[in-house]
């Protein structure tokens, strides 16, 4: 039986159950909450321990990146693309540089394409390591975050040696990359890949795949049917964990990905939080294969096309997409042909699109599942708010 109780200017539904009365409760989760993975606010309407409604509130981190693109030259804009998904920066830079190259018809040197794929996959690996470590922490496991950050530090050390920075890399350029590989860098990378391949199986899989608490909180939790995933526009691991083999590296190939024999999308059909974990774990293994294949086949030659210091993009427009760590990352760019700055640059962030399904996922779930489901989406608020 459902009644309405009056009080303090707010009418709250009262639910009577076997003589007990419970009121619906409005609970604010965030924006200062470690398990929202950034300044995200979730307004949860609860009936007992069940979520009746979830309203995400965004915008706490909005920095106006798309407007900033219009006030910076084409080369300067690369550095600001880093600030969207700031844990997989190189992939954002690739989309930004690719849009310029698509408008101007620039041919990227072969060596630069190999280097781009190497740093893309390292960036994807660093992003998945951040997700895996913090997701384990969300669900009560403290050891994985220490191991994941240990391995991510090795990746950041190599990227710092390559471009001089650990976060805002500013490495891609229209027509290639800023610097060639340092002497001995590839040998150092191979040694890391050997260590990391063993750690994936001996550390991550060993501690999580056999952990009863982790399995109980992820298997069957947050299940998304394939048709629902498509209707919400999900991409990346979120979509491939629903059994849909959509990966832009294969479905809309770019750079040298079509030439790499190891490039097979990682797909699991279950659609739950555990399947999303398996996809990202599989993509770590895939990144190792792709990088090793690039190391074996990398040619010599220049790493950047000659464009001049103050380059003006020809008039035109293009939408260029790459397979980011969280899904499709795209830049729609318009050039007026006169200014050294883009007339317009619109960014598609995978985290923003993937977050749309959260209210659907949380409806009817227990409060205890909120963290497990939200964490399985893998969002970065810089990409949500932009």
C-alpha cells in the first residue's frame, strides 16, 4: 500500500511493508566522492536499498576545450586535446592531428605511423591500468591498484623519455610526431613488455579471477543487451562486452592498423561488469602483441611531414575518429583556409556518451551495486565535461 506523508514542505511517498513504513530518500553521491572517479554528482532516489531513479549532474570540470581550440593554432591545439581524457592522452592527440591531415590531405611518413600506433597502444594500456587498479579498489581490493600503478609508472617513464612530459604529452603534430625515438628506447620497451605480459597473468588474473568477492560483485551485475547498447550509442569496451565486435581499428581502419595481423577485436557476449573487465584485460594482452609487431616492422625515415612553422590548413572540414581506450574519440574540424586557427573544432568524448546509460543501468539495482556498475563504465570527467 502506498501513501503520501506531509512534512517540512516536501511530500515523500511512504511504503508500507508488513507493518513497517519506509520513505523514499534522496541521496547525493558526489561530486566529492572517490568512487565517482572525478567530480561527478549522482542524485539517487532510493526506496530502501533499491535505486528508483538516478540523475547524473555534470559540468563541475567544464573548461571550454572546444572554444580554446578556436583560439589556438592548429599545432597548439594538440596540447589541449590532452586535457580531455587525461589518462589516455595520445589517443586524443591522434584524433586531433588526424582531422587536420584529413582536411589538408597530408601524407604521414611510414615511420611516424608506426610510432603513433606504439604510443597509442601504450596510452591505451596506461588507461586500462588506471581503470583496473581503481576498480579493484572500488570493490574492496587494495593490492591491484598498487600493482597497476607500478606498471603504469614504467609506461609513463618511457613516454616521458620520448616527449619530455608525463601527462600533457603534446607529441603528435599534423603530418607525424614531434620527435623520433631515443636511442635504446625500443629495447627498453621490449623488456617492459616481457615483464608486463607475465604480470598480467601472474598478478592481475590470479588475484581477481579467483576472488569470490570480485566475482560476486561483477558477474551478472550491470548487464546490457546488445540492442540496448547500440541504442545508447555505446562504443569501445562497453559495446564489445555486449558481444558487438565494433572496433574502429578494424571497422573504420586508420594508420597502419589494417596491416597488423594481431589486430582482432576483443569481444565477450555477457554484457555485464565482469565481461567489461575481461575485454579490458584482453586489450592489455592485445596491446602487447600490436606493439611487438610494430617493433619488428618499424622502418627508417622521417617522422614528420614538412609543413612550416606557421601552417594554415586549407579550407574544408572533416570528422576523424580513433578507437580510444573508452570508445570512439572523434574530432570534427572546420577550416576557413585563412586563419592559422581552426574555425571550429568539436570533440566527441566516449566517456560522455557511455555515461548516458547509467540511469537505465541503476534503476532497480541495490545501492551496493551503484559503485560496481559506475566503475565498470570507466569514465574520465575531463572527457565528460570538456
